C-alpha cells in the first residue's frame, strides 16, 4: 500500500494548522472591544416635534425620489417606443 509517507505528512500539516487556529483567534484584529469602559456620546435630545419634522422630511424626500424615478422610467419607455417605431418603418 503506497502513499504512507504523504499521508503522514498531510496529517502532520493538519495537526500543525489546528494548533495555530487558537493563536490566530486571540490576536485577531476586531472593531469590537472587550473592555468594560462606557464611552460617552453627546447625542442631542429629541423631542416629539423634532421627530415629527424628521419623519415629514423623509416622507417628502421619498415622494420626490419616486416622482423622479417615474419620470425617468417614462422617458426611457418613450425612447424605446420611438426607437421601435423608427426601426419598424
């Protein structure tokens, strides 16, 4: 039965890699810090009026975005129809 030496080398390599996994996890860079310190943020206080204005502004922006999208789609369809009619004639 051949290949015993290459199989032993493969097992040796697997064991060595398995031993390195734990070390790699310890020194891995992460954006999550495990410290217990509480960071301070200077967040503005929100009132119901401010939240209502923000909600209305976002609704208005969404409405404008939908209108622009419909106009662009309409122009695209119109151009396609004109191109189709031009090709057929």
